[in-house]
C-alpha cells in the first residue's frame, strides 16, 4: 500500500493506511496540502489551570486520592491560533476539537480564522468524572467538543441525533489500560469517527497522545495520520495499533449510535 504521507515526511509507524509522525505539529502542518483530510479529530492540551490538577493519583497505602499536574505543556495562545488555522485549512469537511468549556469560544475563533464555519459545541458527559476535591464548588463532569465545518454544505451520519455523549473516563479503578494521562475512551472516539466520517476517509489528529483516534479509525476502516511531539507516546500508539481488534460492522455501529427509527417516529408525532 502506498504511503498516505506526502513525500519527504518520514513516518514513525505506518501500516494499513494508518501513520504516526513523531514531530512538533508546528513543523509539519504547513507541509500538508489544503483540504487533504476529511476529518480533523483532536484532543489538544487544555488550558493551564486544567493542567495543574489534571491527574488523579490513588495512594494505595492510604487509599486517598489526590490531584497532580499533567506532565505535558498546556496550550497557549500562539499554538491555538497556529493549530486552529491549519486544522481548518486542512479539513475539507469536519474539525472536532476537545477542550474545557471555558476555551470553547477561543477554539471557535481560531478555527474561524482559518476559514471554517463554527457549527456546535458538543458535550462528553463523564459519570465518573473527577470529584471536586476542594468541595467548595460543583465538580466539572463533562468536556466540550468544538465542532466546525469547511464552508461547503455539511453532512454527518447522525441525522437528528443530539451532540451529547455519555461515557465513563478510563480513569483510576477502570479496567481499561492506562495508555496516557488524559486518554479519551475508545468507545467515544469510535462514535465520533462513525458520525463524522465515512469508510475510507482520511482523519488527522495533530495532538495524537496514545493514538485513541487512530485506533478508532483503524477499527472502523478509515485512514488516519497522527502527529505527536513525545516519542514515548508515539511508541505507545504504535503498540496499540499493532494489537489486533475485532473489525466493527460500520452499519451496525451507525445504527447503534443513531437509532434512526426514534427520529422517524418523532417526526410523525410533530
Ligand atoms: C490531551 S493529549 C491527547 C490524548 C489522546 N487523546 C489520547 O487518547 O491518548 C495531548 C497530546 O498532545 C501532545 N502535544 C502537545 N503539544 C504538541 C505539539 N506541538 N505537537 C504535537 N503534539 C503535541 C502531548 O504530548 C499530548 O500527548
């Protein structure tokens, strides 16, 4: 199979239409051709205040949970403006960016500056989200997904479905392996891939982490490029991609998420 990367870019890993590039995304995004991806689906670093208490550490000895800072650098205004502009330029259809609610309008501005059209901010609700350890205000319990589209007419696979997802995090006590400090649940990423792309499409994740977007893309017959600055996370992502997974039936996945008959019967009632 020919490489899905443009000439001159060396992959850290490439197999069956899925490629990882170990590089600062600022060094490679300008080299990619405009409108060459169908979907940008990414989970960049969050704002500085979220990073200072972004990890939960469970002390087995005392059975106490405390928070600790994340080990990678938070987003800053320059990186947001740069990445937002390029992501909008590179996607011929959707761009989906995870963030905390306080940053949603900052990402909207960054994507619009690149020529995309803001569509919606979706919600991932986390029933096992981090409790408010200070106890002086409500805990957060959800993350936002800023959703934009290229200026062309939009289409997705969700019909009238709501942009709302309910999945537990892969946090402490979960049986899912901990690949990354802030990994997204594979089930959530598969829903987003199913809803916002089609089989064979090319997905770009410029802040790949442990490669959950790429794993979901591979499971659902999409091609994907992941970019990651940390070599350790590139290695983890490559390891995840080498594991065999059960190929998913695209049609069944779509029907499970969208349940179109529900919308059809609602339409009759209106
Ligand atoms: C929030 S994490 C992504 C986690 C991922 N969604 C997962 O499920 O594993 C963001 C990642 O972006 C990476 N990163 C930060 N700045 C970067 C840059 N300039 N270029 C490429 N990767 C970067 C960090 O090393 C980190 O692994």
